C-alpha cells in the first residue's frame, strides 16, 4: 500500500475519524476521502463485505476489549457507524487524527435514518440468516450505544444532537470539521490540507443504494 503524504506526518492509522452518525452522507464522505488519496477508508460496508471476522472485531470492542490497531489494520481513515459510536475513544487513541463531524438537518436525518437503518434493525424477522450476527452487532452499536436504547423520534433526534454537541465540546476547532455534503470539496480539502479535485464532490448512498448494499449489490 502506498504511503500517503500528510501535512502532519507519515502514514499511520488513523488520520481521519468520522464522528457523524450514518445517513449523514457518510458514504459520500468515504468516497471523497479516498479520492483525496487518504484512504482506504473504513465504513460499515467494510464490515458487510468481510464477515464474520470484522463482526468479531466489533463484538470484542463492544465487550470492552478493543484492539484498535487490529480493527483498522490497513486503513488510513474511518467514517460511519460503528466508528461514530467510538469517535471519542479513537480521537484519544490517535491524537494526531483529524475528526470530521458529518451532519445534516436533524429532522431530515431522522426521516432518512428511520426509513433505512432503523427500519432494518427493528425488523429482525426479516434478517437474512447470513447477516444475523452482523445485524445483532449493529443493534448494539447503533441502538444500544449511540441512541441509548431509544428508538422514538424525540429520543433518537436528542441522541443525534447530543453526539454533535459532545464532539464540538471535546475537540478544538483546528481538529474538528463540522461538514455537510452540500459544502463540497472546499472546507474538507482545506481542513485536510489537500488540493481540490477537478471532479464534483461525490454523491452516493441514496435510500435505494442503501438497500442495494444490504442486498450485497455494489454501489454505483
């Protein structure tokens, strides 16, 4: 794997950490980070594409015995859940890492989250047998850890807002970027010290693409 040129040092896991919950354009952010040459970027899809080993990694984390270097071996960045449930731990483990808090309007986020991730997690009777271990782990990460067990609109949006407030309080401005996909390349590239690509900022992971990924189809 090629060594990336970073403004703050040589390649070492991790250099970019995503603090934003899933359905805040984390797939687009992953694609953008990789287009900037700062990947590979770990994402929930990474786990789905490499079961059961990566599921076991996260069950170990959830049980309180994380081996972060094993989890992220070979990756230079990480976004989306389960990472977003552990951004604070990861920011302490990798103190040179930059943190990107992907965000969007809380009400619109709820609409998207409730009709995709939450819908799936609350429908265990529909889980394919080959995905059950993975989805049980995701329930622990998303509902139990990130949402504090709440699945109602008020409770979920409160958890979303509290996560954002915690990141803003914990991290200095030079280490945290609050970012919406509509902001485009400019703020992200300035924050990461990279030139702006000639290509448009990536747009991916619509609700249909979400269910395509769940079904094992490649995004595109």
